[in-house]
């Protein structure tokens, strides 16, 4: 299945955003270079790599994290003012090997999916894990941070989906999000999320900014 994923992947640098396998990320695309990227993706494999920025580089070419998430465009709509509203569905994480030269206005890199081959397998159901413990931590932190949550949906969703959705949507620091993205598997991600939430509550809700 890895063979169906392109080794050359267009990159969408997004500070504070990650894309996990099986999750959906809505994007509002308005910069000309990324409109061009979406057009090219729609005409090709429909895949875009979402990767966080880190300190360094310039506004035009920020330094990127080594690991990101590849997503397939599953819906797109053009607005009257020329923006694209798209949804990416996470397919697999990847490691950036090297950035490819070229005349395109956006960045393209050679990437490796093999370290994350398990991302294309059925998700771990996380049976036997402490769902109630995670729910208590989430309720405590959400309450302290005054974050609204649809607890009915969170309670009904499989635990792995809860962890994935919270990892992507919650206002964690960029370093915390990156650590959650890079966790070896769903169980490791669940354990790390519980650790992050416990630390935030002990430090006074939000905790340090990074």
C-alpha cells in the first residue's frame, strides 16, 4: 500500500497544526502559492503533507519539523472570493528526507512513509485502556481552560478517535502537538496525552506556553 503514496509530496507548513491518520483537517486556503498547490494536488494524487513549522528560517521559508502527516483531499469548494475550503483526511505520517529543487511556488519534499507503515492498518481499538481516567483529565482541563466540548460525542466515539481528535483540536503547545503526532502508536499517544493533561492540571490548567 505504501507504493500508492507518492515519494515526492507537496508540503503545507502550518504552525500549531497536525494531521493524524484517519482524522480530518479542514483548511481555508487563500495564499496564491497554496491555491496553486491545491490545484496541482486535485489534478494528481490529491495528497498534501501537513507539517508544523519550528523556530528558524524566514517567513517565506520557515524551518519545518522532520515529521508530518499526509492527507488526501476528500472535499473542496471554491468561494466567490477565490479561496479554497478543503478537507484533508489523514493517510499516513511521513519523515522528510530532503527538499526538492524546482520552479514551483510551493515546497515539495522527498518523504519516507515506511517508519509509519502501521498508520495504514486498522486503528488499535485501545481495549482495556483507562477511558474513564482520560475523560476525568479532559473534563478537568477543559473546565479550567473554559473549553466547550461535546461530551456526548466524545463518550460515544472510540477511544482512539477521542485521542486523535483532542490531539489535533485542543490548544496544546506546538511542541506537545508534535510529540503527540510522533508517538509510536495509539497506545503511546494515549499515555502521552494523559501525561500532558496531568502536568497541565498540576501546573495550573494551561501550564507553560511551550
